[in-house]
């Protein structure tokens, strides 16, 4: 039987262990950095999508109204008899409009701080959107008395990054 002799060349050197460890650390570090970056992108997209949904819901509530009466009539801008503020050719951060069924009642949407508020005919305030409103602008073009343009800008800061959503839409008054 043959006896194996100890060979100094078998095994791994310390330099090889150090290089293998460094490569492993680099791969794990790159994977973790990718994970953190992907998580931040996901959070940014999630918050931006949520803000877009909030902006769309707020404009729908303004256009179509929050209330429905017993006959199914809506109480939004679109169904109003007339718009008092802003005047034709003007613009501003609030809109005051006449109730579609009772011309003695006016309703109001306006920006208060970073929220949008609705005031019904009984002066009861309802918050439409409760955070992140940078600007709300209602515009009535001179040549179209039945048209109302709505511009809404939302902004939030997430992990030090500002996320901004702008929504511009329009509606025609049906009862003018």
C-alpha cells in the first residue's frame, strides 16, 4: 500500500480566500443596493398612482357633485344653473355655482391650505381631498360661458423626494 505524502500545494491559499470573500461581498452588496433602489422606485410609483387617483376622484366629485337628491339630480358644477365665481374670462382658486334645482342656493368648492373643501347650500363644509393640494384653479374662458376648466396640482414628499401630480380637465355646464 502506498502512503500519500503531504503536499504543500493542495488546499486554498489565504489570498484566494480573501479574493473569494471580496467577490461574495460585492455580489451581495450589489444585490442589496438593487433591492433598496427597486423598493424606492416602487414606493414612488405607488404614491404617485395614489395621488393620481385622489386627483381624479376629487375632480369627479367637483364636476358631478357629492349629493344626489330624491329625484336623482346631481349637485355638481356640470348640472349648475350658473357660475358666479370666477366670472366669465376669469380664474381663481374657488368656484361658486347655482344649485340646478333651486336658484336661490349656491354651492362652493375652494382650496383651504392643502385641502379642497365643498360648501353645500346649508353652509356645511365637507373635505373633498385632505392632503397635498398645492393649487386648485378654476378658469372660465371668455368665448365659452358654458365651459369650466379645472386645474389641480398635488405634491407630497416621500423619503426626501417631491412627487408632483398635475391634472387638468374641463366640464360644460348643462343647464345654461
